[in-house]
C-alpha cells in the first residue's frame, strides 16, 4: 500500500463515520508544492 492509498483510506473512513478531520504536516505541504523531506501524514481529529 502506498502512502497515498493509506491517507485515502483513513480519510474515507473518517468521512464515512461523519468525523471531522484536517490533514496537516508534511503530507499536506507536499501536496501544495512545498517540498519536505518526510512523507508522514498527520490527521487532526
């Protein structure tokens, strides 16, 4: 499983349960073009 697949599955599970969340940290900054060396995904629930 890739990191994109893992983040998608967690996000889908949270959305399916109606739990509000926010994706933060290096994963989200990488998606916006601000490169960081780590590839972790941090969720605020």
